[in-house]
């Protein structure tokens, strides 16, 4: 039996952000058309996650902060792999006015290992460690609103059919609240799970992206849709293109589960606390690493392990 099917949904948390923990009899307001998408199965959204996402969206609409007809949610307690071996669908796009629901893959933060100080790494399948410390590469749950979109040129890569193509990756900045309030400082947002690795410098003096010496960066394209992120929310290239377009000039909300209080409740075995059961069995107990506790360790590690002198990027081999 696959991880997604084995998962069970328990309930913890508030129907409205900031209220007392919800229990099983505190059912969220679920329209009839949406009910089939609520539950513990693959591609479904847990009742608690939906309830909090609804509450955040309605609050922000009432405040005039968002006007998008759709809102987002993510359940980072779910496994990264579906029962059929494909990417697990744990990021949700909910458009109540249009009566549409979509569940898509999304990566969780990889974390880091600070030798001799702390190990807060995450495996690819299930996230155990969460936190909001800068440079931690951890996912931080909570309430977010999408902000501006930034396009960044990463370099060139060789296309399958020949020729060099530029990788320009769009990044949706998130603005967070509470423990996630430092999202902008951490450069936390959403983007396609694409990057370039193995760089060399290719001579292209007339290219607008060339450096002062007339070289551009050339790398190998890596799609890590089924992998982990550096703390951001990462999507497949196709999903990212649609999501970026949907929030351009129309901000919306993202509720990302779990928050620190949820992690604490699960770690202490509180009755009714929600976590995907399959991932909970895999990780043992989740851990939240707050900025105040982790930042000094990251700073100490940086002092103990200064980066080596920069090495020149080699020239590309002749084609």
C-alpha cells in the first residue's frame, strides 16, 4: 500500500486563524461541489487545511488585500510521491466561484546539516523539519499573500534538438504573517522547479546577457519537480507558468500547513492533532526550528566554515 493511501486525516487547528484548536465536530464550510475533493485520499485536501485556507482568503478579501477569485493551499505533511510513483499532489488551487479544484505537486524545503551543531535536513519523501530561520532552507507554514513577480535570467542550456536556450525563471514573492513574516527577507516565494548546474563560460560578446569579458553562463538544465526546494514552494514548469499567470496583477492567498503550534501539538502527542499518518510513521516526530534558536547556530557554522576563495568558472569546450 502506498504512502498516500495509508495516510489518515486527524484534526487539529482553528477554523479561523488564531482561534482555539478545532476538533472533529468543527466541520469546515464545504460547498457540495467541493466535498468530493475533501479527505485523505490522493489529490484531496484535508478538512483542516481547507478550513484555514478558506478563513485566510475570506479575511484578506474583506480587508481588500486580494481580489483574485481563486486561492491556494499546501499540505506539507503529505508525502512527495503518489501511490502510482508520480509526484504527490499536495498544493491546491481552489476557485469557489468557478467551482474548480486542482491538486498539483510541490516541493518542501530540504533543510541543512551543520556538522557538529545541528542536523535539520529533510528527506525527499516526507518533511520532518520546518522553520523560519534565514538560510535554513526550511519550509515555514502559515498565512501568505502573493506579491510581485520577478523574472531572473539564470543562464543558457542546450536544447534537446540542438541550439542554446535561455532559462528565465519567474519568482512569485510571498508576504507572510506571524512566524512567516520574514518571508521577504528569506526570499521565500514560488517558482518552477528548474535550475542550471555545471556552469561554464561561453563566448558571446554580442549577447545582451554577456559579462564585461563577453561571456555568458552555460549550464545543464535540471528539473527537480519530484525533489526538494531551498525553502520556497516549487512547482513543475507547466504548473508554475499557469500559477504565475494567475496571480499577475491579481494577488491571492496561500495557506501553508503546518504551523509551529501544529508541529508542537503533534510532537507532544496531543489528541486529535493532524498529520499525514504515513509521513508521521516515516519521520517519527516533526520538529520546528525557530529563527531565534537556529540563527545563532547558522552564524556559528558560517564562522567555523568560511567559504573558499572563488574559483573562475571554466570556459566551455568547443562544440
